[in-house]
């Protein structure tokens, strides 16, 4: 019963946007106090600090908190919480199909919509992720394993994606994405619907502006942004 109550509470947080607002505000506190990473060691430390300050307290506040992390992953399309800069640095957490990543395939996996909590969507979980030309010397998106209980992030990535943004035909650049531009132009809140750069699925994202760029907190399916919509 306790786990079911936690899942119901988390679902309410996520669907109402309350979770996204909390996570974005907590991330703003971190980036104002913590320098952005310039080495692999600093990247690991930054990601772990971001998890602990913005995500771990929220999960831990729920009964059986460590058991509902998979539920969080399955209710978010892709972006969980990320910090992005105007010069292309991008780091945080994504909800991904880990089994697909292990096969070398970039995939988000199936989301849980209004289905019984006993129906487990296998494979979809939270990974740490980073794009950092400053640290890695290229624009690849790297996925790292995350221990959601301890917040520990693996030292080495287990998957790297270097594809193009399907909406532009050019290498992915976080500073050119609709959610980033919304944050800079309109400030904190949910974006208008837009298309995922890989799958073309429509979504909306909660964003906030900060002095070096933007923060996103949660991306949720929204058919009006789908490139195939209508």
C-alpha cells in the first residue's frame, strides 16, 4: 500500500507540474553556487551534486521513495532535469530505454500513461548524461549509469550518440532547441509544443532561465508538437 501511495503522489506531482517547478528551482540554486565542470572528474561530481540537490530530496520525501524512481522515469518522455549553456554545454538526467542503449540504439522507451501500476514498462530508467566539448572534445551525448539510491554516477559512459537534429539536419545544439529559446525569451514555465530532435514526437517541457543559459525539468508528450501531427 505504501508504494502505491507513493506512486499516486508522484504521479500527481509530475502531472501538475509541481515536481518540474521544484526541480528547476533547486537546479538554479546549484548552478549559482557550483562552477560548471571542466574535467571528467568534475563532470561526475557536478552530476552527483545535481541529483542530490534537485532530485533526491523530492524522491526521498515520498514513502518508499527509492521504489518510485522507475515510475518517475516512465512518466517522463526524455528530459528529466538538465542544465544547458549558450555555448553548447549540456548535462543532467534523461529517461531512456537502457536496454536499447546497451545495444547501441538511441531510444527513450515506452512511457507509462494511465495504466495499472502493476504493469511494468521494462527498460526505461534514468541515466546521467552530458554533452561537453570543453570536457570531452566533441559534441557527443554521453550516457552514464546512475545509482538512484546513492546518487553515484559512473566514471565512464556506456553509450554515446552523435546524431543530427532531425529538425535542422545539423549536429544537435542544445542552445538552438525550442525549449532553450523559450527559456531565454519568455522565462520560466512550460513551452509551446515542439518536436523531439530524434523521434519527431511532440512534447512540452518545463524550463527556467539562468545567467549562462537554460534549465529544463521534465518533457511530456504533446501531440500538437509532433512533426507527423495533422
